[in-house]
């Protein structure tokens, strides 16, 4: 039997009435890439937070390289050779790469000598692992993929032999994900142990050596990756047979709901973010917007949802010209009243208030709904009851209306946003990255709900960096490159190759 880098024995953790980890026991082989998968709320991140010292287990033990260890803090974990790259990076944006890496790990008699020593060490790490990060770059000016490499460098600089990555591709483009996997394979070749928390089964099958499957806080299986298929892992995760193929009937497009013409957006620096964008969207169809992240899709959603003012152009919704709409309230609120719902790409910043309870988040943007008010006051009981219905219908876990929504997993937060927006019965839904950070069971559910809305006659505009998702859901696909539309295809004629060429700017 191969030597174990990490062994978890009988680990339990409760948060009040929620039993997040239930008697967890399994081992992780030294020098391997080990996947930990499960639905949102299965207890994966909690377990790794115990290993990294953020939480203390209620019972059970942890062995590192065969020796039982007590990990009381993240400093303890780092001292014992465990590093962690979080889904939301822990970096100081105004600092340089070098300053971020040294922060909290300064050595020597002065900061200058510490930075000089770190620069030399960083050059070695860059060379050994092919990370290619400029030590003098300002972190806030780097792309997401580069920021993630900085986090990996931080862990390696502190001497990590075991590296935990929590949903590392949730915010990456496919190209950035490929680059990350190249780095992980190099880490493995150098004898490092990598623990990959994810819900993306294709990635698990591509990169891991072994997989531990969790469900409802328990380990339900541990397998050698080469011996299982995607369907086997999906069934283990969800506890039932998962349909990985959408049963999609042909669309029946109706009247034009949204007409966009000559849309331009220039930012305060004079950079053109949208360039002469024009298209139509009909009732009863899903139009997908494909493109590498950062090519204008986000800005298009912001303009169409009223979050941002276009520089020029026309946006007509059901006969109302939105570009000239006069309103005393914020435009996003006025658009919502007209029948436009918005599932934002960044749920944490734009879709939720993470310090508020779930029932409070369930009515954001719908405060004037008479069914949840008593005159000038809110009807708290009605709001909580609405939230209960959302939780039941969308299978939000745990089913706690008064729990702070920031304590829920990303996938369960997404379900609350979708439930809220769908409940408003909109005519047009603007949907950004609907399944980012969402597990396979929830993806199946969300996709089915979106198709159901289409079949009910709603118009849906879908932005996603997941080409599989765009191809599976869309009836027509518009491709954006450098802020402009580079092409449009019927979904039935589109392939990953043809879309990839359009995404690269080939007309």
C-alpha cells in the first residue's frame, strides 16, 4: 500500500443543527492528485477547512505522513506543510506579486532583504513549475488565472507539500483551466500531493488519480479514477441515476421580445467595451452568448439589465425603448417592473447580500410586491413562507430560512437567486453563468428549469463560458470577440471547433 500523505479518521463537525461532516475516514496517497467531489453542501469545503485549521473538528483525528497532528490554525497547517488555494483569492490587490507572496512570511533583518531573498526563491519556483508570474506586477491588474498562480506560489513559497485547491476552475476560462492542470501535473511530478475539491466530473476524470465522493456530509465512495466513468461518479454524488443528456424539444419562437441595435459602450478611459452590437431575441427561445471571458459579454448583460448606461445604440423591450426610458428609480428597478429578470454573473457582489438571512435575500429587488407587505411594513411571515417554498422547490441545502446566506455553498446560493428571479414571472430572463460553482445534480435541475421557461414562452439570453452548456441549452448562438459580435449560428449547426474559431475573432 502506498504511503499516505493525509489520513482522516472519524472526523465529525456540527454547526448547530447542521451535521456538516459525519464520521469521515479516508486516506490520500502521497504524490497523487486526489479529487474530493460531491453536491453543493456535501461537506467538502468544511472538511478541507478542518484540515487547513480554519475549523476544529468536534471529534476524530488527522494524520500527516503517518503522524497524528493537532491543527489549531492555518499557521499550524502551513507549518506542517499544508497549503490552500481558496475559491475566492486571499490577495491584496494594490500590492505586487512579490509583496503578496512575502506578506506574513517575512524573513531577515529588514523588509528589503526579505524581498530580495523572496525574489530569488520566486525565480526558482517560477522555473521549476512553469508558473510564469511577473514578481513586480500589481495583483489587482492581473487576470483571474494569473492571480490563482500567485496563490499557488504563496503556498509553495511557504513550503507546502500538500496543496488544497477549492473549486479552482469555477472562475477560469477553459484555456486557463488547461494551464492550471499543466501546473498541477508538474507539482505531482515534483512529489507534491494535490487535493482538488470540485464538482466538474470531466476535470476529475482528466486530472485525478483517485476520488473520494461525499454526499450529505458522509463519504459514500472512494475509487481509482481510471476504473470509473462520468455516469458512475454522477450517480454516486447524487444518490440516484442522473440524466447527463438534456431532453430538449425544438424551440417554437414567437414575437420579438428584445431588439438590440448599434449598441456601443465606451468606458471612462476611452476603451470600447461594446462595438456596434445588434441582435434580436424572441419569446420561446434561448439565445446563448459564447466567448472567452472578458470579451464584452458581462458588459452586455449590465447594459441590458439597467446596471450600466450604454454610450449609444438602441435597446427595445416589447415596444419600450429602454435607452430613453425616463425613471426616478434606478434603471435596474424600472427594467424589473417591465418584466426583465437578471441572474448576475457574480452572485456574491451583484445577486446577494451575504450578511443577510436567506429569507431576506429571497426578496431582493422585489420589495414592492404587495403579497409580502402590510401597508408600509413588510409581512415577515409571508416572506419566510415564500423562502420556504423556494427552498423546497429548488432543493436548497440546508433547508434553513434564517441562516445567513453567506454560509451556504455557492451552488445553493445560486438556487436561491434563480428561485427569486423565476418567481417574478418575467418575460425576459438575462442569465449570467447559471451553473458556475454548481454540482452535477443542481446543473441537471437548473438546465431543466431553463428549458421549461423557454417552453412556457419566456425569452432567455444566456451568457456562459461553458461551451457544453451553451451548446446544450441554446437554440441560437451568438459569439463575441473584443466587444463585437463575430458570428451567429443555429445551435444545431455549431460545434466546439466552429465556436472556438469565432471566439478567436475569425469571422
